């Protein structure tokens, strides 16, 4: 949209005298005004005029389509501000407009200043909606980027570290990861003390920030899980990368199954162990259920095959007994000899 004085309004009004008066009022306040006397003409004008900023739509428009249907057709193809301008205040009339995206319902004869103020508000609401939509698109794009392969995420960590030395990058590194990592982030020092994490770390484990500040890596794992994690950490410090699946202890005594990818970070003379953990408890549970179902199907299939073999042997035995008594076989399908 251009400046306030250059904004273009389409006025949809079937009463010629009313349309003329409203057009003069709007033009007095610096708007460029087009008019349409029916819903069909309003749709056609919008199609032919792509730079319309606002549609002021009357509801009752004579024998053709009414204002609500015209508005719906326009907004189906065009993203612009639209406000209803009507003399009706009945509840059923107003409710007809509720399912249509609009930026106001202006009652005719409310006065010139009410009309202009309502138009100003419609533009402000539309601009706010556009900003919200742009922000939503930015958020969706950021979320998709967060789904990029873990290798790219780890590489971005390394890239961030290169900036830390020149820009006191430890703080930048932490803030950027807190906003971008889809799983829970952790950073441990060489003694295994947890020194950095993101909000999801608190959500998944149930511990508050104050409690996490006193946690050590040894607080999270028991038994064989602790052994596997220790081996993975050793691998990280040896090669620079490692991953592990283990049961992580959460607040309250329970556990969640996590898959964690870790990398070694060297900042000056200090070395850190950092990475991302993802809760895979539900995924593993579903995989186990699927495997149980497959195993059950295999057992039923094997049982069915054994049953058919036993029935066939029984038929052959009946045929053999009948043959010994000089009678014809009862089961022709079982006359062939059994395979080796």
C-alpha cells in the first residue's frame, strides 16, 4: 500500500445517491474511490484493479448476489482489507458477516468522522494482520530449517564457535542454540557439570533452571545406561563426535529413552561436551508394538500351516483305511503321495 492519501477504496453500494455522497466524503479525506452498484460488478472491478486497498461492502445489493457472497468471492482470490457498510443492525444480518474475514462493520449514517475513523481502523487491522502473517511464515520457515539433518546442525555449532573468539561468542553460541534447536540442548564441561541448556531441557526432565545448575552428567543415568553414556562421551572426546541411546532419569523417579548426538568443542584451552537429545520413548514403544504384532502374525501363520498339514495327513489315513476295505477313497484331493 502507498501513503494514506493515495489509498484506493472500492465502494460497493446499489443506491446511486448514497454512493455519490459517500464517494464525495471519502475523496474529501484524500482517498481515491471506485464504485460498483452490485456484487457481481464489485468482483469484476477487483479482478481488473489489483491495487485496491480497501473494499467498503454494502450487504443488500438488489437482485444479484448480496454483499456477503461478493465479499467471500473477492477474499477467496485476493488478500486485501474489507469492511461491511450497512444500515442493518439486526443480529441475523451481522451474524452473516461473521464467517467472512473483515476488518469492521460500519453502520450507515453514523456520521462522517465515524466512517473515516472506522476506515483508519480497518487499515490498521489489516496491516497488523499482514505483520502477523509475515511473522507466522517466518516461524514456519524457521521450524522447517530446524528439521534439517543433524549433521547440518552440528556443523552450525562449529561455525558459531568460530565467531565466539572474535565476538565473545560463548554467549552468542548459547543464545542462538536456545532459539534454534528442536531437541534439548546440553553443554557439559570436562568435569561433567551441566553449564548450559535450553528451556526444553527443563520441560523434558522436570527440573527447574536452579536445579539444573547443580546437575552433573552422572546424575542422569544408571547401570548399563551409565556405561554406554560414558563410552559415548569418551568417543566424543577422542574423535569429536558420538551418539548414544539411553534411559535418562527425570524428576520424580521415572525415565525417558533419549537419542543423543554430541560433539567436542574446544574454546581456547577449555574443552566442552555439547549436543542435542531427543525423546524417542514413544517411537520405541510404537516400534515394539509393531514388532509384537508381526511376531504374533508369524505364529498364527505357522500354526495355520501345521493345521493344514495335519488335516491332509488325516485325509490320507482315511483314504488308506477305505482302500483296505475295498471302498473308494473319500478325499480325492489327498490321493497324491506326500512329499519327501
